């Protein structure tokens, strides 16, 4: 068994911000990217490697800036998207049949580490 890789500073920042997204809210890759002065794609790459339990770092609460659900665990298969949508529905976040966000609970009040 190999030891888990240590987190990069960037990954730590992304996971810290994700941990701030409250229940019944989502944010976007773009909002996190702008906060970190990065790119949405880099945020997605960090999130697909999230080693933490979703209750601590709820990366499933991050969606695309056009309010589409986006991928899950680095994949955009129907099965992964269904899992993400199911998890979000259990938290009170719903999407229409085309995958667009219905509830506009978008979180963007991130705090920096002290």
C-alpha cells in the first residue's frame, strides 16, 4: 500500500474554501478560482483528488459557472453526475432535467485562513 501524497499548498487552499460551503448551498469552480486567482480547471483538478470525507470537504457542492451540475470525482459519466445530483438533492439543492441549478443558493462569502 502506498502512502497518500502530501497536499500541495494550492490543494489545501481549495479544500479549505470548499469546507466553508454551507449545507443547502453551492458555489462554482469560477468563484473559487477568482478568490484564489487561479483557473476553474485547476480547481476541478484539485477537487477530483479530494482525499477528505464529503462531510469535511463537500466538493460535490461545486458546480459550473453556467449553473450546470458539472462532473463528480473527476468524471462526467451519467453515473457520476447522477451520484452528485442525488447527494445535492439530499441537501436541498435541485437541478432541472437538463442539469441546471433550480435553487439559487450560491455561496461566495469565503474567508481566508488567519
